[in-house]
C-alpha cells in the first residue's frame, strides 16, 4: 500500500487503549502519517508525562468521559491487563468497530469473549523496533473483517513498520518466535561478537563499539538492499579468506542454522503454551 493510500485508509475516529511504549509508538506513527489528533482519543489511567504532552500538542483527547463508539479500537495494554481494560471499554466495541489488538498471547477468541459486541477483530504481533518505526508485524483477521477494515488495520499497523498478513491466526505463534522474539537474538549476536573480540585481544570498549556498529550497519544494509541475505553473505566472503574461515565454523552441521531452528521452535512452543 502506498503512503497516500495508507493515509487515506486511516480511520475517521480511533480510540487507543493503553499508551505505554508500544501504544505510544503507534500513536506517534499515526500522527506522523497524517491522522488528525482530533480524530483520536487515548484511554490510559497512568499516562507518562511524554504521552500527556504528545496528546496536548496534537489535540488528542486523553481519558475522555464519553469517547463514543469509534471506527477503530486499538488495544495496546499489557496482556495481563486485558480483563480490566476490556471491562472498561467493551461498550465502545460495536458490531461495526474494527478492533486491533497487539496483546501477546491473546487470541481472537479471547478478545471476542471479552468484547461480545465486536465482530471485526485483527490480532497483531509487532516487535521492539516498532518503537523507532522499524518494526515487523504479523497480523491475522477474523472472518467478519471486511477488506476496507483490513486496509484500515494495515494503515494503523504500518505506522510502525512492515506488516505481513497471515492466512491463519495459528501462524501468529511462529511470527512471535521469528520476529517477535527476534530482536533479542540479534542483541545476543552483538553480545557474543563483542565477547569474542575481547577473547581475541581487543579492549572491551572497542569490541563493544565494533560489534554494535557491525550489527547495526549490516542490518541497515540488509534493509536497504534488494539482494537476498545469502547473496549479501557471499558478496562479503572471499574464497579462502578470513570470513570464509569463520563461516566454516558457523555453517557447520552443528553451527548456527540448527541452533536457530531449535531456538525458534522453543519460542514457538512457549508461545503456544502461553496462548492456552
């Protein structure tokens, strides 16, 4: 969807429930994408000073007494806060309201149980880089969700990065294991690379700076390049050179690939357990 198309698909009225890190990132993305602040309301019993200032600056209603039934209701509270939040806003989710949830582990069925009037429900799994609008989100919609509502959900979620639509909600657990938990894997890589640099003789501060910039720079290159990751890897690997020697270890039968498969499988299994 183009930037203009995304902006056009933003809802005419929106209520955001939960204005923590993820909710705040979403709101900032919507405002940057052209959502008028007067079209939005935020419900959060303890908003941070920065959120209060953001709402004041853009004319977003903060904890209005009667927000009315919006075109879109976005749930961004912590998963353990769903029951309390749903009880407070259930009246806002009518049959024509699009409900978008970014709550980890809460299924569409969970949400419909708590919002009995809701029909169109989109369950989404964003990740930490959404906080800098570089996130990766997997999303699945209930059967009642119209194409227009899917476009609206896409516009809302793409405010913080890439959106991939899934054919089945069952795939959300795999998304959680790959992109939801994935930033931690990358941070661990930076940690391990820095530690390996220290073991090779570098001062700890130097190794840390080199590892951080290497991971960040390679990630930026990967994001901007049209080449496949494997091609980029080959481009930096000279036959018989230092990179080839290192990759011989990482690509061995007991190297990185099987470890990553096991890690993702473990994360997916845990996500399934938490979803019940």
